[in-house]
C-alpha cells in the first residue's frame, strides 16, 4: 500500500487535503493518507483547549466546514457566546455553539488523560473521516510573534485580536515537545510528502521545528504547494510576512527558497514559474481552490507530479 | 438593616426567593437577602462543573429561567448538544447553549483558583442580581441515593438518568466540606431564616448537614414553607420519598416533623393544617406558585408570619 503524508495549517491546507483524500480514494491502488496538522496556534479559551487548524482540517474533511468564512462550521449559531457576553466574559474569539462541542469534548478527553493524538483520532473517527488526522505534537508548542511595535504576542492574539496588523520581526516557537507518536513513522513510511498551501512561517515551520522531523523528511520525496499566487497570499497575512521577515517580495520562489533543500518540487500558479534557484522541480497549474472540484483537480496535479498514477490527471511527473 | 436568609434547592425554592426578593424590595425598610443554595446536586458533565440548583435560582432571580420546563433558560437552543451527539458523547443530561456559558465560565473560574462562592457571586452580579447568592459549600459535598434495586446512585444519576424511579432507602452526603465562608455569618446575623418549599431530603438537608449550620440555626427564627400540598409534592419525587424514607404519608406535618425543633413556624396550604405536633406555629394560605404574582404573595405571607412589616400583606404574625 502506498502512503501519502500532508502537512497542513488551516483553510488552504484543509481545502487541499480534502481534494487529496478524494483523489486518493479514486487512485489506482489503495493509498493511506496521514495529515499532520499544525498545533502551534492551539490556545486555551474559556478554559477549553482550542485547536484551530486541526478543527479546520477536521471540519473540512467531514464536509462540515463553513466554506466562505474559512473557519468553524456551516450552519453555526452563537448563543453561548452571546450569553458569555452577558456575563462580561471574553468575546474576542468567536466560538460557535456546534464548534464548542469539539473543544468541550477535547478538553474533557485531555483532562481524563487522553493524549491530543488520541482525542483527535476519536473525534475525527466519529465524524467519519478516513484519513489519519494527527496533531504535530501532543505537548504544547506555541507560535509566538515578535512584532515591531507591540512586543511579543501569542499567535491568536496577533492574528485574531490584532487582525495580523502588527509588523512581524520574527516567529518563534515556545515549548519543545517531541512530535506526536505517529509523526516520524508516518513521514519515514511516506512515498510522498506534501506541504499544503499553508503559511510556511506559522503553519508548516512549527511542524518542521519539532525534533527529528527535518531529518525524517530529508530522505523523502517532498512537494510543496505554493500559498503565494501572482505575488499575493490567497488568504491571511503571508503576503506581508515574507517581505517583513526576508526583505524579498512575496513570490512562489520565496516559498521554495524558505524550504530550501527539503523540497524535491513545488507546484505553483501558472505565471509564477520565475525566480527559482537550485534543483527544485517546478510545476505550474491552476492552484486557486474556489470549489471542491478545484481542490480535487489540484490534488491530482500534485499526486501526478509526485509520481502517482492518478486517473484523469494530465500532467508531467518529477519521477520518470 | 434587617437581614433575611433563605435556604433553597431548585425550582420551588427558586420561585419562592424570586418572590422574596421582590417583597423585600417593597418592604418598609432596607432588607438584606442572602440565598444559601444546595450544591449537593452539583456534578461534572462534559468536564464542566454544573450547579443545577444554583443556576435555577440565579436564572430565576435574573428573570431568565424557563418558566414551564423548570430548568435552564428561556429561549434556549441545543446546538452544542446536537454536535456532542454526533461525536457519540454523553447526551443524557441536556445542557443548552446559553446555559453552557454559565458552566464554562464557572469551570474556568474554578480552574483559575476562584472559589465556587466567588464565581457564583461574580456571575450573579453580572446578571444584575442584588441578593447574595451563596453556594452552601465551596468544596464538594455530593448527595448520594441508596436505592432498593439499583444500589447507590449519585443524585443526577438517580434523578435525571433514572427519572427518580428507583425506590429510595436512604440519602447520604459524600464529602465533608465546611460551609462556604458566608453561610454561618449570614445565618447568625439573620432576623429570619426561611427554608424554601424545597425537598427536605435532597435540597435542604445537604445544607443542614454541614458543620455548624444546625448550631447557627438553633438561635434563629426559622420558618419553613411546605413543599407538600394536599398530600402531594408540587414537583419532583418528594411525594414518594417521604413514605419510602419514613413510612408516613406525605403531609405538611411530615415536613415539620422532619425539621423538628429547628422550626419556629411552617407555612402550609389551606387544608394542610392537620397532624402537627409540638410547639411549631402553623400558618395556612395559598402556597402554590403558578406565577410571579403568586410567588410575591406567598413571600409576603411568609415575611409577615416572620414578623416583618410588609405592605399589603394580610396575615398574622408568630411574633407579637
């Protein structure tokens, strides 16, 4: 059986793995899919453990995600939040009523002694998800944003409360947990590893920062999907972070440069093929995912580029 | 300033203290009201600390309670519960979305190191409640039901999951916390203590079981409102518990007998004046509370019976 591993942050990565899981279901042979999700954005809110990226991937794979909003569940309500406001409680982070069930059951599981990996697998399984959804670590590893004018902020504080406005000086990770038990074995067994079209600094780097992950990846075929399209980030603060952190313009080539020798190839938007250095293979296609059909098509391109036999995918492969 | 203390369980007690707070606002002089609430029914659900009686009193005093259902909030929704079901989580206890805000903020407060008294005062204050709402204890004291056929059950297990059907052999309290800091001082300073029309075994006895409470009450003027009307409990399992636990029929006199020498007087439904023993003063009036007007009228009767000058209350007093 072939094995594919995807590294993912939130919305972009989630949409991509949705396409990936559908593409693999239609593949010529059985393929095992493991999604390793960034937990650097995890935080405690209302005393509950919230895993934003993990939940976005889970809801997206279960076809429960709110498509336009990019976070939370479709058909969501906010009655608890409204009552929390009445109690003068924290209301800067919007947790929906249905979404709350996830945080409540996760927190209950963790307090009972389950690991984050175990809780995540249990919840994803209950929603009928067949891919292995794996948090990058069971222990805390928190993404911290060093800003120019506001000091150091936790990721959610910077991203949600301050709307990602404060200029970023550096991104750091606090806490040094081992990767979750499934992470290294999954990477070591992978025929293909894909970095989803997620923010490299705050979504993929937290995973890469964990001990042993870069070493495990070094022996694998790794393809990234560029989150930069035509010089802009599809979503989120990446378009300004690249110049703030590197001084270079936000291009697909800057993404490849960031990942360096880890990458065998990168999939970019048509027109973004310029500026690449070194031996990285570049494949250009339509990468913007506006629909599930787009995600499926992109996933097929990536799989074919990665050497998989994918029905209906018309593309070239980096492996002969 | 005069001081009144009420001991309360859930719905009946909550309705009574609602009337009491309104009656005292209209009293001839400023009166301080402290409501000591049973926490023997408290339990953990979904990893959250739920205080059913405390919440019923709080919601009722804030005019937010669901009038017919007898628990929870008016205009409630159950989106979180529906999602918990989808995760195959516990769904035997119905927590509404707005109600959840209370349990979430309470649990968060407790985990941060606030006492139950502090959290309760903070939440009640945020809802605009002027009475002092005091949980009977900050530490756990759990009401356990010894049943004939099902062994020993926690109160919620017996009451909600088993619908109070298993025959009761005995009621016990597990845990031996001191009363909450405000309990004994409030009783010792009280000009009048009222036991609301609550179940004596599972709502008032937990409070009386705490060290020092009976001794403090011994020096006070204590009036009970009978929860038995015409040989039946208005609500809940008391009608069957009295014969199961004492062999005697469920009467107002059985309530007075249960409290014994603690009581100076008891307020009963008209027609329930029979069978009393000893020196307890009995006052009969309409005690069934179908509306807020009923609660207010009953509270005025009780206050006047307790020696307060209450405008518009036409009744006799046990104190000259």
